[in-house]
C-alpha cells in the first residue's frame, strides 16, 4: 500500500479521512464494486481492478461475513419484476466468495409489504446460502400495519425492546439497531431514548480496542435528509462509540453503495438485491429507478466484510450481481 | 375557464382585503365553498398533492397512491390512519368537524400535508 498509489486519499480537507475526489470515486463505484480498507481511522479505498495486486492478508481476515439488504420481496413493478430471481442471484454470489462467510447480516426491507408470504419466500431462498446464520434488523417495509409484531415474532428472538440486540464474534462486537419505528411527521429515522440507553449500557464494559460493527436499516449518518436518508438521534448513538478505535456502521435503505469516514467511524451503505434508487437529489423523489433490463444486475449487489484480528481494520467489498 | 380563474383571483383579493380590516369571516367561508370540489389528494413522487387542501365540514377526502412504493396517510394527532397503500390503492376519510388536520406518511415521514376544514 504505497502512499503514492493513485487511488489513495490525496486531499483531506475536512480531516475526515476522505477527500472530495475519493468520495466521488466511491460514489462512482456504486454498482461497480469497491474495496475500502480502514486502518487507524483512515479510509484507504481501491477499485476492484487493483485487487489482484493486493495480498490476501489485506482482503481476507479471520472473520468474514456478508451484508445483504433491501430484498423487497413482493415488489413487482417495472424497476424489477423478479426480486426473487435477483435475491437468488445474490445467494449464488455469496456461495461463490473465496472466503466463506460465517454469517449474514440483513439490513432490512426484507419484504415489500410485510406480508407473511414475502418473509417466507426470503427465508426459503436464504436457506440455500452457505452461511446459515442470518442476523436481521427491520426496515420500514417490514413493520407495516402491526408496529413490527410479526417481524419480532419471526426474527426478534432474544432481542430487546423494539428488536435491538448485540453479539460477539471472534473478538468483534456486533450491534443491531432499529431506527424505523415510531417515525415522527417531518422527521428522519429514530432510535429513541430506550434504545439509546440500552446502547450506552451495552458498550460500557467493552475494551476500547474492541472492533465494533453497528448495523441498522436507515443510514446513521446524514446522507440526504431531504429524502429522509438519515437518523434524528444517531449523533447520540455515535457519541457512545467514540471511545472505540474501530467502528464500522453498515446500513441499507438507499439502494446504492456509499461510504464516509468520520474519525474512528466508517459508514457504509449496501446495494439492494431488488432495485436501485437514484443518487441523492438526482431525481424528483427517491422512488425505484428503472434501468435497462440488461443493466439491472450491475446496480444490485452484496457486501462482503472481512475483519483481520489485531489489525483494527475491516475490509468492506461491494460486488454487483452482474 | 378564463372567466372562472379571474373570479377566483377576485375572490382571493376580496378575502385578503376584508381579512386585513378584520371582517373577513364570511368571505373565507365563501372561498372555502368554491374550493370544496377538490376532494382528491394524489400521492406522486413521494409528496401529497395538493399539500394543503381546504374543504367545508362534511367533505370526504380520498387519497390515491400513484407511486411504485407503498405509502400511508396518518394524522399527526391520531384522528385518522390508513392501512399501507400499495400502488393505486386509496384511502378516504370524512371530515365532520372544522379544524386543521396535519398528516404524514408514517413510512416516509418527510412526506407531510394538511387538510383545513372550515
């Protein structure tokens, strides 16, 4: 990783570990695949074309897991009339990864309309994935009409309150948060007082060196508040995570990959397995974006995350379904 | 068509003028009766149109979701609440009492609107 490599950060005006050019590149990579490695709080990002030059130590870790998001099972509009087919394609992609993932995270919008048969279909398709453990957080489409009751019955065993929970894997601490309940008129995603108190308590006794991975549906950073792409009280949650050397935040909701680094925190959003949404402000609304059928799989995808113990680095690799 | 537009403009001017000198009550009602024909709110591109709808008491307002994404119509004060509306699905509510009724989409809370009942 020579410091002069052309894909590394060149101008860090905001001292947030990412320059404008780097940000635009990450944006441009949406749907084409990118690898971002965080080391010592600084994001180093490389296009997938450079992967062959990198050692396997940098891209493969002791813990590997996959994030999938926004399956929207039940959606049948022109933007993708076959969301079951593209979810199956995502499973094929996952099963073909060189480092077999230990588990999957699903960052919400499993279903499109919270219908039991939609959840059933996703469960059935994911059974053919090599990693059998799936950790879920709800999207707003999963908690329609019943305040999340069905979601909690299906996926919330052992969770607290509205479905939040944490677990440990190989020295890393994973926290699943819920920010799609009790949304207020005019507002953004919300964590709420009860969940924030739980979070503060959950991380209180962890060592500062523990790598922390937070996953939730709506981005925990302000991607584009005009479209509701942010979480009202995420700053409070992040304040509790300040003491940690390495925090990785994985979100969905916006149906495109995007990333940002702020101090010790790397934020990353995953592509959808169902349909793409426009870049912030590039359309009248964030509704489903219709692309030519032959291009659809190039704007859908999965996210593969590798953690190398002792390196304080999580490598996040987005791959399209194409 | 041109004539009705100019009458509406004239009425608006009249309402503003009378309102300014404090005897606008009757004229406000007259203008509300003219607008009462609009009882449809369309949901397009993640917004309610019209965003503010003024109707006389007793009017039934119908919302139609014309987006490819589901939305809801939920009163901020808990007065009414639709089930989730998929594409082309509708929700109706009859406003019997005067007042201002702010509402939003509980799935996409940036989407807000209000119904003024006079």
